[in-house]
C-alpha cells in the first residue's frame, strides 16, 4: 500500500494536508470486490458494513515490506467464519498505534470504521443460530435479530472475496 502523502509535492513535512492513501486504497479494493460480487445493493447498510469489514481486513493485512497483490487467500482466511476477527482487528489496531502509527489519518479512519462496525446494529437473519435442522442448513430468514454491523459485514466480505 502507498504511504501517507500530502496534497503537494514532497513528503508530509511543510504542514500540508495528509492524505490517507493506505486507507483509501483499502477502501477502493473493498468497493471493487463488493460491487463485482453484486450480493447487496451499493449504499445499503449491509453494503457499508461489508465495505468497512473488508477495508479493515485489507488495510490491517498490509505489510509495507511485501509487494502488493495475491493477498486474496490471506483476506479469505481472516474473514472466515471460524476465525476470531474482532480480536484480530483490535490487536492489529493496537499494534499499529504502538508501532508509531500514532493518530495518522489512515489509523484514524481504520479506528472510525471499526467503531462504526461495533456500534451500528442491523436487524437481519440470525446467521449464528436459530435453526434446529442441524449443521449445513440455511438460517431461517424470518427469524430476525439485532446484530452488530460487523457480524453481517464480515460474512458478506468473505463471500464477496470467495466469488472474486
């Protein structure tokens, strides 16, 4: 991913406006993946939840010492159902802050996305339970529960990546 830069020529010195290039690139990738999968309507709450979850995953897996590309498998692993995604996000955000990421614009946008995913609740089908039919059965879509947005956005992000 690209690092932060300013709106002028040269580095971030000189008091120019810092542009969160890493976050904007992660959001762009997430948007492209979700639009290509066409699972939900762009702009809907579900879409925004998936966009934030996938953008966070993309952003937090970036390693400046590795060349970009070929990370779909890594993103799929992090968004898989059996993975503890919320603790992973918290750990990565804390590690970035401790590593000198400070409150830069990329980290600030990542924190905002995570806060919105935790604090926004969406009424949706219960994806974690509610079926007595056994494993492998689809959830009863008539049984609606309130879920934090990340619980709906994460499977949407995973499925969109899988369909990529």
